[in-house]
């Protein structure tokens, strides 16, 4: 993957969570990690509201 992850939303903190997960569970599949990162850092769809 090119680029610095810290330049994206969630950057360093998300990397630390992934590293902690890897220590406990072993490395995750890179495709699954990329998919989850995209979901966690994506902008919400227009009109979406937070659950209260």
C-alpha cells in the first residue's frame, strides 16, 4: 500500500488497534483489514443520522 496511513482519518490510532489485534489473534488477511479500514474511516452517507 502506498502513502502514509497517518494522513487518513483514524491513521495512527487505527494502526495501533490493528497491531494489538495481530498480537492476540495473528495477522489478519490484508484484504479484510483494508475493507474494515475503509468502513471505519468512510464518511457517512448523506442523510444518515447517528443512533441515539
